[in-house]
C-alpha cells in the first residue's frame, strides 16, 4: 500500500481510560510486528482523567490533591509531550504511520510538520483562515490552542496522536493542572483559561474531516484484546509505571 492509497481506520472507544491508552500502544505494537497496516483511530471518553507524558514528573505537573478529592484518575501514556486532562467534549485521534512510505515522517520534526499542516488545512475548511500551526505540535484559533499532539517512534512505525477540544469544560483543567513546567513561547505565560478554547464542532464532522484528510475508508479488522489487557496490567493500571517519575 502506498501513502496515496490511504489508511485503515478504527472508530472505537473502550470503557476505561486505561484501555483507551493501551489501545494506542497495542496498535503501535501490532504495526511494528507487521500484524496491521497504517491506521487512523478515533476515541472519546465520558470520564475525566489526567494523562502525563512519558517522562513527565507527576508530582510537579499535576495537582495530586485535587485529583484525589475529585476521584480523577492520574495515568501516563507512552508518548512524549505534556500533561493533559481528558474528558467529555474531547475528540481524540491516533495515527500509526510508516516512515518508509512517508519520507517526511523519518524525523520527529518532519512528522510534526506533515501531520499538523494536514490537520491545519482540514480545520481551516471547517473554521476559517484563523487556524494556525503553532509551537511544536499545536493548532490554534486566533492564538488560542484547541489541539495538542504527541508522538512515539519505533523501529518501523510512528504513533502520532492528539486531542481536539470541542465542548470540554475547560475550568476542569485549571482545577487539576498547574501551569506546565515547559510551554511554547507563543503561550506567553497565559493561564489555562486564557490559553485554551473549544471549537464547538460535532464529533461526526471531525471524523469525516480526518477520514477525508487521511483517505481512510476501510475499517481495521484486528483482535487487539489480548495486547490491550496485557498492557493495562503491566503499564496503564500499574502505579509503578504511572508514578515512575
């Protein structure tokens, strides 16, 4: 399959936050092992939870007491980037790409540019010309961030995934996360409330836009259950993994 022939897609959300994080990891492993091809996945959650990046120090990037008081799980993903809050009103996507087919994906920066420019152009169609690619891998609308993204690189594949803020209660983020220890220059020390925005687009519209953007029209048929449950046990529900830093 060449890059022009498009991706497979998976539109599936699991009941638990841990399973949803593990699914991205399982897709990445399956592609690395040659068990599936390039994939675009969509998922969403009805519960709030905090997700740290692979090397984030949870104790400094999260208001732990606030999470405990509200019963908000604190988890860790296996890609880079900063700590985020997931919840209702977030639209999540994941891409598994093969750099051998996409020369622009042979480097971290090249992958960021390829994906973010493609998503920027798709969002301009929906939102107008004020959409910009900012920082390392953000999308903004009139200088307000509505999409953050991260990646994980392997031997033969790249996982690139992120979130679009559609209708999320943004005040939750300020309650659960302090200002990040690292932030792009364009943030200019703005608070979460001053820096983030929703775009008020329907999930179905987002799905159609990204399916078209990536020419993804064939559904993935794969049994990932065993991989996912193993990853939940060993990583995503394992405090030793979550609080490793």
